[in-house]
C-alpha cells in the first residue's frame, strides 16, 4: 500500500484572489449654502453654521451602500 500524498494547506493567497478594500466617503449637501462635502468634513462645516446661529441640515448626495439612481427624487435628510 502506497502512502497517500500529503496535501499542504498554505495561508498564501495569490494576488489575484486578494480582497480589495475600497474606502468611499458619503457625500453630503448643506441645505444652507448648497455645498457638497464628504461626511468626514461635515461636522466642522455644521459647527461653523451653529456658531453663526443657523440651524444646519444635510442631504445625503451619494453613498457607497446605496448608489444614486438616475431619475430618483428621494433624498435622505440628516
């Protein structure tokens, strides 16, 4: 009886099978001055409006989770 060949399980994954990580920031539109900005800078922009005594509000323009559909009229307001 011949010994069975040993199968080696390697933790190496070929580059073509490596997961790709894409970081996409949610884009927001300020309802007060109509500026579009990444969510990462929206807090600072909102604070500027608060310091002026204004009540800021943002509309979600685009998100990596829910791509904007052509002809869509619905928006998220935060």
